[in-house]
C-alpha cells in the first residue's frame, strides 16, 4: 500500500460508512447484530520551545531535528454487539510530514459475557477503568488510562477473565488479566506481567466507598481506597489513596562524564510508592462547574533526580559553549542534551501537583479552561478549549500551553504550545 493510496482508501472507507446504524435480525434465539461506529478527523499544530535541553541541542547541531510540530489523523471506530458478545476496533491513518506517515488498526475490545447465579462472567479483551479522580487516578490498576488528553480516544482494553456482581448499594469485581507496557498508559514504564485485581464498592447514604487490590507476578501487592461524597446539590468531594506494587524510578548513573557515549539514564531499584489524591467539584444551577484536585505521586521522579538532571544539563552546556568548546564535538554534546530532553516526556514529571478546571455547559456548547500547576518549581500546563455537540456531529478545538517559571520542567519541554481541532461523526 502506498502512502497516498493508503490514506485515500482510509478516507473513502470512512466516509462511505456514514450511514444509519445497522441492526440486522439474528438467529432464532433472538440475538440481534448491532453495528455502530464513528469517524473522527483530527489535526494539531505546535510551536517549538526556545528553552530547555532540546532547544540547546538544536542550536549546537543541525543533526538534531525539531520536535513533532504537525499531526493529522483519520480515525474510524467500529463497534459490534451480538447477544453476549461485544467488541470494537479502530483504524488510524496518521501523518505529519512527507516522511512521517503511519497506518494501523487496534482491536480495542472483544469479549463475551454471561450471567450465572447473579454473577456476570466476562472473557476476552475489555476496558476496566477504576477510581474517582479526574486528572489523576491512583487506583486505575487495570486500564492505567492516560489522563488529560487533548481529545479523548477509544481506549484499548486488556485480555482478562472477570467476574462481577451488582446489587443495590454494593458491587464487587475480580479479574485476572495480562498487563503489557503501552505508550498510551499513564505508567509506560510498568511491567509486562500477569496480575489479579479486585474492587469492592458500597454506598452509605450520599457517600460512595471503594476498596481496591492488585497482585502482579513481579510487581507484587498493591492496595488502595477511594471515596466520593455528595455533600449538597452543588458540592461533591472525593479522594484516593494507593500503596503501589514494586516500581522502579528513573536514575542517573554515577561517575558518567558530561559527554557520555551512551544514554546515562536508566531505572533504579524497585520499591512500593504512595499516591494520594484529594479533590472537589462545585456546580451551579447555571451549569458552571469548578473542579479542583491536588495530589502526591510517589511514582514520579523525586527532587534529587531532577537536581542531578539539572546539574548534568548545565555541565553539558558549559562544555559545549565554554572556552574548551573546540575540544568538544558539537554532535556529541547535542546527543547528550537529547538524552536530557527524553526525561521530560513522562506523564507525571513532579510528585506534587495542583489541577483546576472551570467549564460551562450552555445548549450545545461547553467551553473549558484548566491549569496543571507544579508548586515545587512553578511549572504549568494550561489548556483552553471548547466542545460543540450537535445531534450527530461533535467538534472540539482549543490550545494547550507549556510554561511557568523560568527553569521549571514544563518551561523546558520541547513544545511550547499546541493548537488542536477535531470533528467526529457517528454512524
């Protein structure tokens, strides 16, 4: 398949699917085949930051390219339900420039379920998302869903066998699943392992209480708890705690020269980590909503790591620009600065975080503004966007900005701002 031909085929196939939902009669048992889906066109444009290690590397050597600044994507998702079997798959066509084009398909879910003695049994690939937070979910032990995406994407589940039961005021679920590291997870450095997990829910008046547990063959035991309390018609308060399984943290090898011949960063010793979240939502009768959350993530790098990271970056830059710079290879220095920049690609850079989101729903429109702030160094990520939801068409657009105090981690990320937009049509 050629790049142009593949893209055209994908667009044509997507557009020809814009037909009403197909509901076909099944066999004599009364099963019905239901096919639905959606097509999304998405694009983003970004500006490169003039600060941070990648900007320094680009100033030293033309070999170092700019971060990805353009992205266009056609996304087609199909969903099928037939009796107790359900599934979905998504085809992506993604391109940025003449040399960056990719076509792929992902099976998001495919599972069969049945009820037996008041317990629902499920076998297959399914999405299981847990916890009560918005910007951070410590107890999302199975899905490990990335939070605060510019536009929500179809989630890819995990292979599992699950039993669950729902009764008035309480519910439980238990499953065995296969965990594989994926770039879209909020813990991309997680382990490849088989694991067991369970959740118990009980309702006490206006409060929902949760207990969580997980055991992985390598990560070992993890436990957690969460609560959500509806204090009034306007106010809801929630919180989560988790003691994670064994997790490694990024580390900088000792005794490595400033201009190293290989990546000096790796993973250090494994240990259990603490994660805590508290938050609230306040909603008015005019449908104005304020969400505020603060959390501590022991799975993020500690201050000592970032101090060593900063010292190493300063040392590389001093050698490359100092009086002995003719003795230092510009390409070698730029490569080492590239390794510095790679440490800024994680979902959670700092352990202490504060998040505030203000939104307003009026008819088909929902504008929103949110800010993620890292008080330790004064960094921030601010996003302003709006959604228009018609009878069938959904439109999303907005801009995200990375900045804050000079020298903060988010101020040094490779991209300064991202302008994005998307149009989704169901069929």
